[in-house]
C-alpha cells in the first residue's frame, strides 16, 4: 500500500511540476513578446538603427517592465551581435544567453520568430528564455529574460511537494502501524493465555 501511495504522490508531483513550469514559461514568453518594442528602443539608443521596421508591437497599455538581467541584441544575418544591451545592469559583465545558429533572420533561415530556452554564458547564472525574431532586411532581434524567478518558484514547489509527500507517507505509515497493532491484539491475548496455561494455570481459557 505504501508503495502505491508513494507512486501516486510521485506521479502527481511530476504532473504538477510540469504544468507549473509550462505555465510560467508561457508568462515569460508573453513578457518577451510585449517587450520587443522596448528592446528596439534600447538598441536604437545604443546606436543600431532598425530601418523601416515597425513589426514589433506589445499592444496598447503601459510599457512593460523587463526584469534585471534581460538581454537584448541585434544580430546581423551571419549571427554576429551588432548592438546589445542588458537591462538593469548597464553594459557590465552580466550573463548572456548562448544562442544557437540558424535563428530566424540569419542566412539560410526563414523569417518569423522562435522561442527557446538557452544556457547562460556564466555557469553560475540561470538559463534564459529567448525570443528571436527576424528583422526586415535581414538580421535578428533577440530578447532574453533570465529564468531566475521561474527557477525560484519551481524550487519552492519542489520543497512543498517534498514536505507534503513526506507528511502523507509518514501519516500513512503511522496509520498502518496502528492497524497492525490493533490486528495483533487477539494474538497477543492468545499468547499470554497459552503462557499462563503452560505455567500451570489450567483455569485460563482462550476467549472467542
């Protein structure tokens, strides 16, 4: 029984973890889409001009606030960064996403957009969620948000699942031990009666 309960808790935990991870990544993807205009403006201030490009729009409403460490870059068709900026950290030595080749807008690739998760350039930094979109006339706009908050939330979820699962298993173990002891009480009585009879108390009888 304990094995079945443990297996059920493990399956439920994995399903909950994956569902929450997918939900959080979708929220980050929405942040990326709504933050493209802000990234374009920041890169223009860095000196890169997007000639005739008006394809990025976050929709009506206030400008999005991108988390510290968000990375934005304009890549030329060969994939080399032409201009880059890191929100909240200036142009320091913060982590950058390790981008794959063949992003939309690069040579030999179709135009469009692509969402992916990329490792960070610093091993101690969290992964990035990346949105790469092709630019009119060639090149790629890259916007990447570090998954710091996502990882923190998922770690907290794992701790909660571990504590809840451990508590349920401990409660089940205590209940099973109590049931076993209750079930063994008649046998303990029989053993005590048999011992008394063996000691010479022939008046003792085993109760039904």
